[in-house]
C-alpha cells in the first residue's frame, strides 16, 4: 500500500474493504450500462449532496500513479472543486492537474470537459438525483419494477405533456436518455450541451450518487439516445453566433459572469465565457503566443 | 381489569424537578456562563431565537442552558416568555439590502454584482473531528483573537461585516426573470399570527411568519421531500446572505424612521425552475421563494424559501400542478411548529386512564362480536352439511 | 379441419389468499355459501376456473361482490398472479402460430403484452387513468409505449379516438378532474382502444353512473363491439348490463363458476339455484 501524507488515514480515506465493495458495484454498473446499482455509501467528511458519490468512486479507483483533475461547473477553481481536490490530495498524495489531457481521472460536477476524452481516461460524475422516473414515480419500489420491465410509458407522457404545455421539451438539465437501447438514465445536472458527448465516447463515464446510494455507468462506445420526438427534437443550449468573450471559442458551453466596470451604470456588465476554464485558459494562451486576435 | 389512577403527585413533581437539577450538576463541573453559551453555542442560541420567535440572545442563552441543550425545549421556554411581553408596535418594513453582510453567496451566477463573499462558513470544511478544539486553552484563544486583531488593524471590519451589497433578486427583476415588485408597496400591517389565529386560505405574510418560527428539522424534511421526489420543486439559490440588519420603527409622534438596533439574521431567496402559467397569456417566469431567520440559520432559511416557492406554485396551480405533502399549505403550516408538535406528542405521557378505559370496552365488545360470529358461522355450515348428507 | 376460432382459452385457474387447511374444502364453496374458511381464514377467490373466448365475442362474468369475478378478470389482465392454471392466447393477427400460455411469460414480456394486446376499463377512473396528466396524455400513454414518436401524429390519433368515443376533441389538453364520471369512462375506453388491442376487459364500467349516462356508455361499447368486432370480457354484478352486451355468460359464486352458457339461455332457463335467485331478483 502506498504511503499517505496523513498516516492516520488509509490511502484514499475509506478502508480497503469498502473500496472493493464500491469497485464490485462499479463493475456491475459497467456490465449493465445505465442501470442504477445500489451500493453501501459510506459517510465521508463532506456533507451529503456535495459530491460524496463521485468522491467514493474516485477514492475506490484511484491509484498512486494517477493524475487527478477535479472540476465543478467546468471550473477547477470553483470552491467545491478546490475542496474535494484538497481532500483527495491529502489522503492519496497523487499528482493533480488542471489540464484535461494530462489527467487520468477527472471528477466533475455539472460538466464534461470540452476537450474530447480518451480511452485511457475516466470521468467520474457527481450525481444528485439518480432516477429520471422520480418525476413520475417517487416510490422507489415501483420505479425499480418500471425499470425492470422498461415500462417507460409514463415518462414519455411527461415528455409529451411538456411539449403540449410549454411548446418544447422543457427539461433544462438532468435530461433523460436511453442507454444502449435499454435503461432510461438521468444524465445528472450536465447541460444538454454535454448529453450527446456521452454517446459512443472513448472514455469511461462513472456516475456516483452518495446520498441516494447508487452507481451507474456509461462504458466506452455505448449509445445514448435523448428522449425526443420526431417533430420536437432534443436541442442543446447552443445559440448561433455565440462566442466566448475570453478565448473566442464559438462551440463551447458558456456561462455568464459579472464584470466590474466603474464606467458602467450598474457598476459593471455581464459577459459570457467558456464554463470549462482550463480549456479557455489554454486557448487564451495559444491566442496570445500566436498573436492571433480572437475572432 | 383494574387500573389504579396515580394521584396526589405534588411531592413527586417537586422531587422530579430537583432530580433534573441534580442530573445537570452532578458532574461538579464549572457552571456554564450565559455569555459562554451566547458566544460559543451561537447556533443553539440562534435556533432558540428563531423557533422561539423572540430576538433576545441572552435570554436565549439562558433557555439553552435551562433546557440542557434541547433545542425545542429552549425555544419553548423563550416562546412562553414572549407571552409576558406586550406588543408595542410593528417595526418598519426592512429590505435585506440594508443588511451589513458577513456572507453572501449565489448559486445561479458565477459572478454577481458585488461578488461572492464566502464569509464565516463550514461548507467547505472537511468534517474531521478537531482535537485542537478539545484542548483549547486561554492562551490558544488569545492567539486566535490576536491574529484576527491584526487583520482588523489591516482594515478588516471588527464585527466581520464586509459591507452592503445589491440584491441578486433585484437584478433578476430587472431582467424580468421573476415577477416585478408591486408598484405600490403594501403598507398595511402584516398578518400577525400571535394576534390572529391562522386560518385558510392564508395570506403570504401569515405563511412566511409561520414558517420562520417553524421547527428547523421539520422545514428541512418537507423541503427535502419536495426536491428529492415527492414534489416538483427545482430550486436554484438566487442569494443567501447573513449579517446584521438594522431595525427601525416609526416615531410615534413624528412618524420619522428611527433605528432602534441591529439583529443578526439570515436571508435567502431561491428561484424555481417551474414556470408559472396561472394566467396562460402571461410571460413565463421563475417563481421566487423567500426565507428568513434570526441568527445564522442557513439550512432553515433555504428550506423556508423552497417551501414558500412550492406553496406559491401550488396556489397558482402551476405547470406541474401541486404535488407531494410539501405542496399542501395546511399540512405544512399546521405541523411545522416544533413547540406545538412536541407538546402534543409529549402529552401522551399524561394520564389517559379514562379514554383508555373506554377504548378497552370497545375492544372487548369487538372481540365478543368476532367470536360469536365465527362460532355461528361454523354452526351454520355444520348444520347445512348435516342436512345435505342426510 | 378448420382453424379454431378461440382467442383465449383459460383452464384450472386458482387464486387463494391464505395458507389453506385440511378443513377448507369442507366449509367453502357455493354449496356452503362461503368463500372463507372459518378455521384458517383462507379466502378462495377463484377455484378451478376455465372458459373459452372466441374472436369477436363478448363473454360476460356475473356474480355478487366477492364472487371472484374481478379476480378472474385481473388474472386475465396479468395483474393478479394465478396460483395455478393456464391462459392460452392465440394471436388473431397470426392465426397459424402456436398459442402461448400468458401465465408463463416473464414480467417484462407480460408488461408489454398487457400494453399492446390488452385494454382495460375500470369502474373507478383513477385506477385506469393518471389524474395528474391531461386527458390527451392519458390516451397517449399506450401509443408512446408502442414507440409512437411524433407529437403531431399522436395528437391526430388521440383526437380520432376521442371522436370515436364521443368526447369533444378540443378538450384534449384538459385536466381529467374537469370531466364528468361518464366522460372519464369514455377517456378510459379511448385509452384502452388506442393500441388496437385483441381483447378489451371491462370491470363494472357502468356501476356508479346515473342510469341515463350508463345507457349512453353501454351504447358506445356496443357500437365499438359491432364496428370493430372487438373481443370483450365483461364483468358486472348487473344482469341487465350482461344481457345487453354479452352473448355468452359465466355465473360465479364463492370463487366457483356455477353455470355458463348462452346469455339468453341462462336468463330464460337458469339451472343453478343461485342463478335462479339472481335472475328472479333482477327481473
């Protein structure tokens, strides 16, 4: 076993038996893409709902040779990302990075990095809500039977009603998808922008929900079909002509920021830039060195 | 069946009280000073104040001490004491904008006008038991204070306040994400649930008042059930702030606003994803929920804001319709007062000899009835079988 | 030899609630006017029931409440698991294929069979409908399960079904709570018909409705039967309803089938004493 910076704790905080249990459930989840596998979620020194599911997966699979990246909302410097990285680093001593391409494990909340992930990389997603059927059937026992029988009629009625009442598929995040033609899966609060990036991807995606005590997975090269209608297609947040105010990227997911500017009436103004900050920084750097003005 | 009613309990009651006192003091440790409780158990004090619905930190500290840390009991003591006070006048409406903030965060935008201020928060603390606190000494306390003193010398505010900030909700109103404030502010006196019993349907002021003195655990449970599955709340935290809020009253003669002091308070606004389609033609907007507590009670303020939004949505019969227990206003408001709920639940300890005796009679009769019935059925079948075979 | 015309052939269906004991047989059954064993409290809901249902036929099941008629219907609906027995089903669209025993299907296949090949209408609309969805959404559910994925086409089909069941199609997006009892029965019928099922199950569909409303719902069912040659299994405690709709009838009492035959014959010349009582009290 590797030595840890704080000898009081095991490598990766939780004990080896618990880690093995988590790994067993991960294997089961990979074997049944999109199926929610129950696991004995341990209590961590982080509050429930703050990423404990993702953390346990990372803790169970991480090795001393791994290079870790932790993001929240695409941002490496977001407070929660900083905090989780600090815990993982303290209890494993692994190398951390902000560069997507340099990481072997990326733990994330709400985003998939913009740079395509490779087959030697694993993306661990923190999941708040596990079951897309929760909206139409909060009772777990009944929802489990519905998954077992792929009885998704009621969920489809929900989609139909959303079109009828709001004129569109009114689901912003947590978009439901069918995995490998079988299980309906919650995509966690990743924006719709990222949903299709799970489809037939090279990397392994592991989803962990600590409070709800479930693990599920999308293995490499697995099909993902969002719930949609022929006349009401699934749409991402992409708006024609959108552009990142920092790096000039025209095909990324953007978030709004308030920029302080004393000349302005409101004391500043709003602008949009890439939510994936490390990707954006890289491009800014490249733009600066090649002396190319952003488009 | 003989039940002997316990009577003549005066001595027993007095002895029981003495025993409680003895249990509290039997270890012989130094008695807690109220000032210690106020300063070092600030969440216990805050909870007693907001559930006891009386802003009085030292009295709340006394209540916490007397209740031996039981939060419902402490707020009960405080709420009972409140009945001895006369209501002089309502304060003037205050906006959270007037708060001298120690902390203000938003989860809806990464950067907000004025910026995110983490302030005093355990949110990102790795929850490991801290041995150092167990072995705190006068010297270590002095060292911590001295370090902060230096920061104050370098320009930080002595009471932790960072300053005044614009409200995120106001920005959202400007952007028409949420409904605008009414053009004419409602200057009528708010519903006071301490003067008028709550009746349904109730105005929003009654709902907010009732929620703000509700039991933290209860509000948390209802709000959680609504976001987890038994409901249709999709909240996003527009803003959470904690700090000092000035309290003003109108001068009885001149009508002029006079600041009479400051309270420490937590304020929360959440917006909910479900669009309101109460009026089908109106522009879809987010729905706003409001939460407020005395002291530093973030979980309660967030829970309250979620419930406010869910209840507003349910009243408006929004897009998703009302669903789940948390969308039932009567259910939520009538069961969330911890003092009422614990009082009634505890009352089952009172003698119920008379009612139980009546229940026993009913049970006896029911038993008799079943026995007779089953016997007569057997009898009937046996007779008929005999007849058939004969 | 001509191909058999039956669509459903049930035999040896049993359903009991309770452990059973050696004295059960001695005390239960129509002869004892009793379904529950007074010794072990086991209830015999359905005992050795069987029937054949032909393509395009309406078979009535009549009996008082507790006679086992709804249990029998729910076993055919694959919602109540039979303790033993067979329900052979011959798919009318592929008459040459071998019949399948519905009770041997796993949960997954039986779920899809129920959705696709069966339609059911309950006495209480909230059992058949999801009152949180719109009327259109309720009718759409089976279409969506059958992979209809075009909202426009789905809505055209819903409107067709609403017209067929004499519902105003412009109320497609209304809340079912705003519909009257009779209208809700029509919504249930529209939903049941949406997948063009082989078999329609009707469980006391007009009980609890006003007489005039009842008559109109029965008219509708009769018209659908006639126009679509729909095979139906109809449960009712009301001989009047049975008489109007069913060609053949099964009479149940205390979990047992006590008599079966052509409805007219049963009404004209009841054989079993219980049927005689039933007929004389109804007429």
